[in-house]
């Protein structure tokens, strides 16, 4: 028996017991004739005591132990004289009688502690050591708890967990596919699924009624803090369900998770905000509503009312009110101007108006507008004495709103209004069914081509498809899109019409999605679904900005696994078997 107890469970009530523990050496301290070792396993840390007066040979063996040696000890539990209230086992220690080294360790490349000295790339290279750190391990324990809660909740609501294939056909919509060559079918390729979308719809046609899966998904897209090339989503589908049915069940799931994981009671009914309203008020389809600073449109007050050409040529002028911001210094305002000019934001400049507590008005556009005009802005914006108004303008309204959104979030962070322990969730509904792609020079599905158009807008499909709303919904928390879904098209003729609007020829639609349209000919039920980013859900519970630390073996920002050195070059023999010839660009 390697152990009778873990390193996190012994207490004063266990004093006098003979126990066997196994784990890793966290640290060692020699004090006079005694050696103290902190022994760590997944469950915690227990202090070991070796005394020269009791057993000199054993104490000498203990002094040879290095960090991360894997050892086994036998000893008796004793109450500590100098207690440590920072750990649960801090009232006891083990008086060691026997020591066995199970495995020696080289000096680790970084300290295995929460306050580690290892950089991101180094920790990713030695991820198996990084996972020994309590903070990282606790994230994966949290992930485990979340998935267990999800499975139990959905099981009680009659959902069936079904695994779907990982090797599928490539689809033309969405992000780029990862493709996999087929040796048995030379010149042909599988794709790794961006989601099990069509497969879960086929399960509805098959009569499964309610499906879910903790599914691996793959997208070949540029990475950021909340993106990985492979990620996990909670994938769900329901037959004979309306939009409100989906919203009700998955609101209940969210309430259950937030209560069990964070002890937070979400409102009995979450807010639903239309996409149009979200863009107008916050410049984002995933607004952070933990704080105000809603947009104020100022076209009537500022365009054409002076010689200021920047405003006169704009198609949108909007601002936010920064409470008590009138005392911002020139340096602080310059920093904000530099912020909006960053390539990630893309604005050409920033206008400010200070409304001093003494009634004085100062602005970067003083020479173009009278004090009376600036006071009119104050009235329209709802600003008070002591406030600061920040204004952006541009020739593309939604682009400028997006820039203003970035500025709003920056101000929210600077003012401490984005507390990670506050949670504000809502649904965004009534998305546009289509969006214009400058790259493709055509309409694309905002979500995917199987999304049901709003029945009230069907008459617009031929002449004004850009005005058609989708029966779609996104679940947003603290400015993060945690999930989204839609009512699905279950009528083959309407699905054919969608493909036509998207620019598919009948032959292309048949080649890509013939299997689905054929299935719809055999009594397809009305159905709807939703998918949540499991990694994002866990990271928001953990209070993390990145999903990387809730994934056991993540990729870096270049999409590389530096531990496995993947992706990597394959042998020529493998390429020959696949009948693939490489022609790399210089």
C-alpha cells in the first residue's frame, strides 16, 4: 500500500495514528538537528519531521531529498507546536520513521508554486510540471465539477448524451477547417468538426428528441485569449422546441451552475436585448452590462453645426459619459487618444469635453463649437458637473460603434467597474440572418446556413435579405459570449432557398449538404439548439481572462504545442502513403 491517507486530510483528531503518505517534495528546511519537509499531493500539503536525535541515518537520507522527489513515508501523526493556519493540515505533522524514494527528480526548470518564476512558454513546454501547481490543478478540478453538474442537470431533463464523429466532410461556412488526408481515399480529405451542427440535427430527424454532448471542436482561426484551435463545447439540440423553450432550460442550467460553483443567485428571468439595441447602446453583440456608460448619439448636435470637418463628414457621432472624469489630466487624455488609435481599435482620433465641477467647460474642439453648443451636448448626454464626455466619429456607423465599445470597456477597466466577482448575464436576440463579407464579397450567414429566418421577415428574403432577422440567440455574461444557438430550418424547400440566397448553386448545395436536405424529406420535426463554450464557462467561474489555464494541454498563441512539438514535419514515407507532395512557398 503506497498510502493510507492523502496529504490533505489529516487533522488533530488523527494524532497518534500510524500513517503512510506518498507525494512530491515541495520544499525542505534544515533547522539545527531537525529537517522539515513539505510533502505535496493533489489533495494538499503535510509537514514531515526528521530528527537527528531519534534517527541520524534517516535524517541524513532526508537531507539528500531534492525538490519534486517522489517519496513514501511511514510515521505517526503529531500535533504541531508551531501551527500553520495557511493550510488545512497546519495543526499536525508526521514524525517520520521510514522513508522510501519512489523516484528521483532533476531540478525543475521553474518552481512548482502558485507564485512561480516560470514564463508562459517555459511552463507550456513542461506542462506536466505546471499542472502540479495548485492553482492550475484547481482549474481542472473546477472544470470536472462543472461538467458533472451539466451532465446531471441535462440527464434530469431527458437529454441523451450521444458522441458524433470527429472525421467528417468539410463545410464552406464559418472558420477554416482543419483537414485530414485519407490514405484509403487518395486525394480526398476529412475535416475536423467546427461543431457537430448537422449531425445533431440528424439526431433530431432520427427522433432522439433531446441530445447533448461535451464535444471537441476544431477551428483554424487566429488565436486570442479566449480561443484555441481545439476547444470543447456543450452542444445541445431539442425537438418540438420554440426559442423560449431553449432559453428557459439553459437559463435554468446557468442559474444552477452559478449557484453551485460560485454561490451566486442569478435573476429569476434574465434580460433579453435585441442585437440592434445592443449595437446602438454598447457597440457590441456581447455587451458588458456590469456598468453603464451607454452610448449617446450626437449627430444632431454636432454634425453640420460648425466648421469642424471631422464631424461634418461623419455618418456616426457617438460618445460616452465618464462619471467624475473632468479632472483627467492632459497625459491621461493623450493615453486614451493613443489607445483608440491602436490598430486593434482603429479610430483616427478622440474628442473630449470636460464639464468642471465649477461649471467651466473645456474641450479639444473649443475653437469650433460655442460654450452653448457644448452645454447642449451635456444636456443630451445626461452628463453632470465633474463628468467627462469622450466622443468618436466615423463614416461607418457599426465600425465606429465597435471602436467606441473598445473605449468604453477600457474606461470600465480603468475605473474598476469590471469586477470579476460580479456577474451580469443576458440574452441577445433578433440577430441579422446575414452579414456582408468584404473578403468573400457576398452575404454570409451570421451564424450558419441552417438558422431559421424570423417568419415575419420571410417576404424580405428575395429583395432585402440583409433586413431579415434570425431566430437566433446568444448567451452573454460580463461581455463574453458563453454560448449561442438558433431555431433550425426543418423544411427542405426553405433550406434550399437559404442556400440560394447565400450564392450556392443547386449542385453545390447538394454536394455539401445533400445528406441533410434528403433527411428533411422524411418527417423532420421542428427543432432548435444551442452550444456553450465549456472552456469559457469554466474560465469565467475561475476569474480568468484566458481559457488556456482551464485546458489540460493547451496550444500557445501560434497554435503550437511546445510540449509535444506539434505540429511537426512528417516522414516522407507517410506523405508517399497519402500520395501527398509538398510545395511550400518560400
